[in-house]
């Protein structure tokens, strides 16, 4: 009998993946099918932000694993809705436009700037969608949504209007995080911290009552003008004699009280601390507690105000240097120390933030802390320990959420104000409103009867849009039937870097609007690092573009690498070499399939001990893999399947059964057919198990060898074979390895005969072992 492989090509070609993807689209195998009896498993897919090239390869790896979630759920029997979205609101695109087109938001007409933002996003978005398709994402590309669409922004405004009616929105003038470079207020969640070099200046303050000198160390001498008190720790005996006396502030001369307060840390600087408006949030709290009158020393452009005297108009950093220099010339500086200071910076511009009192709209969140801590216990976290990231953030909240921003490319706050009495008018939901451009949908003020209005020019924090993604994809306020079937969503997959923003704000907003948690599962992935364990960033020059990688190695190699690189939730290292190494398994799988394609597929057989042994190992692999899939931890099935396929099936069983499969002398037709059956059974099972991780190669092999229908319409296999024969694995592997080592030592080829005794407890495999190693008794 001639054995000719049905798979003729000797190598797997990544270029075939595009053809396979088009076939999936043509057949519509991923289209969601509604059933009134079955709840949809909805994936609240993170809409990526097209803020510049290249798209981070770590983000691309995470999206490939989100697709694995979708494929896992389908093969587990769930009806899956996998929406695709693009996040197009907010600060990053505005900064990108300013850099790309060499314009300033402050000097460009609003309509023109919005047009530039939209145009820039279109180009970046098309590339991002191409990458998603090239990676094999099985999402709904026909109906992908954009967060800057009228439909999406209309829902954002509608949810705001609903919360306004419930009394959860209010205005207040409070000290807020402010980025002068971005020109807007920032929520605490938009602040990063970076260790930066700073100068700790030790300044002499004269004590009014006795002319003694008090030394105060500060990194912010430019805030001397706004100093309203000095605090010392009540238990710091160095300063007990100064309690309630007065210090005279250098340069500006105001007299401020020396107050004993536990916020002063004796170990930092000199233990005596200026309380200024506003150096940090400790100052904010102290001003409230002590009833101090604030002085606004820094304006919205990041310059010193007129109260700073001769330093007025200077940038903060320049004023800091100038004041330090003047203090030195006046003999008021004891010393200056170079230190590393934990500095709050804007997460977008990386500029150190200031704290400036501004009027903003706030959404109440402190009132909901206990409720949120309660409902997150009803959601399952993957991995479980990452729930602590969310709990810690919720427990750290200290103010309500400032939701208004002074930017252009975002959803507008839907409010008009009466020019006569300042009464705000909030319209009914149902339209997309642009108050800065449109006339109000009201003829006259309901309070005073005036007919003149001014539209709100501010926009929402971008997380006001992003936080309603589960509601938007579930068609909240639009399709009650679909909403009932799809909400709460099945899972929220995301990175751990946006737990305090996207995850937290989504839970807050959805709970406020629906009284329920937004999803059953929360999946939190780790961060992609470079090969040396450093965070990837454009400034470091270590970001890898995923496009050349996908073109060179293909999606399956990229996806298999991302799955096997690290356990769920752990940071993972990225390098082209590591990705290339993952391709060796894809090559091995193709070679195995090509070999097995040479043989027919018999129906009924009587298995030999060797067949039962490999099926025992296969059952164990199925069980472990499905445990990983149930937790959406693809590291487990990727590593378990790889080990079994390469180290058990290929290295040992295929070699053990090869002579029998070819029907060489000494083997009966029944034994030969048992080998064929086992080879195909194992391969089919491997392909189905691997399908969520490597969808292309498994699909190609499956359709060529086993069915005209897609492998992605199959269900996961069951561990239906007894694991009784797995007790022989260690001894069998050890014996084979010893024989190969002996032949190598004797300079024999693997085909050469060898005299060796088969151990007694392996005699049940004797016939196969003799043929495998050419053993001569």
C-alpha cells in the first residue's frame, strides 16, 4: 500500500492566513444568533485608542488573547457577541494633532481643530482594524463602533442627563489636578507618579516673637507667596517651644502661624513644613481643616500669577530657579540637596501637574464606595489576586469625580445657561447636543423668562464615554430585548494599567444607572515589557511594531507566543527572537499533520497498549487544558498542549507506532489500523484544543483532513479515555531516552540494530519497542 500525504506542502505558509480569514467572513461563522432562552456571552472588548504609530505590540498581544476568550466561549457552547470598537475621544488625539500638524488647540478655531482630529483618527484607525483582522480576531467588524460617533455620544449625554435628574451631578470650585500643557483638569485616575530629580532647598524663616531662625526645607520655593501656615509634629521636641508662634515668610513677608500637626513628618527635611496653596493634596486637606485662605499663585497656563510680584508671568520651573537664586543672594539658604522626588505627572503629556482651584462639574462617587465594594464581590476576577488593585483604588478615593474638561475633541456637556439669571437648562435625552455651536432646544428660561442663552463649552472626561461601553454594546435605552439578553456582559478583558480608570469608572457608572454590576467576569492581563524587562515606550525607543512581525511570522506564531509567554495577569517579555522561537511549534504541528495525512481513518479498531497509553496522556492533557480555558488563562492550554504534542506524541508515540502504521513485517492489519485510528484521534483532538489559540493552522489542517465545516464550529473534546496507562509514561520515556543515548555513544544511527533488554514492566509495549529501536534479542 502506498502512503502519500494528502497535505502536499512541506511547510506552513503564514500568507494563507488572509485567505482563511476571508473564508470565515464569507461563511459568517461568527455571527451572533439570538435565542430568547439563552443569555448572550458578551465581551466588553476594550476599544483601542489610535493615538499614534505604531500600535503597541503588547496591546496587540492582549487583543489576540481577547479573541481566544471569544473562541473559548463559543467552543464551550455559549452564544458569543464579540463587538469591536475604536476609542476616538479625548486628550491623546488632541496632543497627536498638535504634534503632527504643528498647531495649538488654543490658537485654532474649534471646528477646524475637531476636523483635524477626526482626519488623523481615520488614518490611524484603518491600520488598527487591519492589525485586528490580520491577527484573526473573530469580532463583529461589520458593525464596529466609534466612541466619537453621534450614536455613542448621544448615549453618553443621555446617561449624564439621567444622573443629573437623580441629583448625582453638581458644580463646585475646588482645588483640582491641572495639566497646563494639556490645558485641562484631570481626575486622580489620570495622574501617574514618576521618580524625578529635584532640589530640596533649606530656607531660613525668622520667628516673629523672639527673632530666632526656623529652617524649612522645600522643593517648591516658588510657592512662598501662597504659604499660609507652618506645621511641626506635636511630638517633635525640637519645635515644642515654637507652637502657636509666628514665622515670617522670606521675600513676601507675611506672618504665618506655627501649628503643631501630625501631618508634619519629623524625618523629612527639617521636620518643619510650609502649608501652601497648593503644593500637594496634603496642602489641600490642611487648608480645609485649618480654615486657611487660599492664594492662587499659578494660573491655567502654568505661569506665576500677579501675586508672585516680580516673578509674575514666569513658568513655574523658571520662577523656582529665580526665587532660589534670590534667596541665596539674601543669605537665606542654608543648603540645597539634590534628591529624587516622587512627582505627580499627567499620564498623557508627562508634565508635572499643578493643583489649581477651578469650577468643575462633579459626579458623586464617595457616596457609593460601600456599594461598589459589595458588588465587586459578585464578579469573578481572573486572576483572583488582581481584584485587590480595584479594592485598593476604591478605598483611596477622597473626592468626587471631576467630569468636566476644557478640551475640544470629546463629548460635549449638554447644558445651556440663561444669560440673565444663570439658570442651567439640561435638555431631554434622545439627541446629540453641541451647546457651544447649537441653539438651545428651549425658547425661554423656565425661571426668569429670558430668551438669551449661552451654551456650555466644556466637554466630558473621556472616561465618561468609555465607562458606558457595556451599556452601549448591550443597546441600553435602545433595544430592551437585546439588553435583557446581553446585560450584564459576560466578561470585561483589559490591562491592569487601567483598573483605576476604565474598570472602576465602568462599575461606578453602570451601577448608578442600572443598579447592577456590568459584567460577570473581569479578566486582567499583564503588561508587555521589552526583552530586558523594561516598560516599552516611544521615548525609550524599544517599542516593536506588530505589523512586520505579523507579516513575517504570521498571526498563529504571534498568538501562540503570546499565550505561552506568561501566566494570566503576569507581565510578559517581548522580543522578535521569542516570537520566532514560538514558530518552531507551528512548524512541528504542520509536520505531524502532514505525516498523519498519509494514512486512512478507520472506524472500528482494537487498541494496542501503546495506543491506550498515548490516549491516557491525551485525556490528562484535555483535562488540564480545559481547566485553563475555564479560567481564560491561555498559558495553561498552550504549554500543556505543546508539551504533549512535541514531547509525548511526536517524540515517543509517533516513533513507537511508525512501523505499525506503515504495516511493516510482524504487524497485523488490525494493529496497523489501530495505529491509524490513534494517530488521527490524537491529531483531531489536538487541533480542536488548539483552535482558540492558533485558529488558522488548525482550520487549514482540519478542513483538508477531516471536514468541510470549520473547526471553530466544534465543541471542546471530553477526556473520555482512561488514564490508567499513564503510569507507564515516565518509564517509557526513560527507556527510549536510554536507547537513543546508547546509540549516540556507540556512533550508531537510530535505525541501526542494538542489543538491549526491555524492562519487565514495559513488556506490554515489546512489539512496538523492538520495531522502534531495531532491538536484537
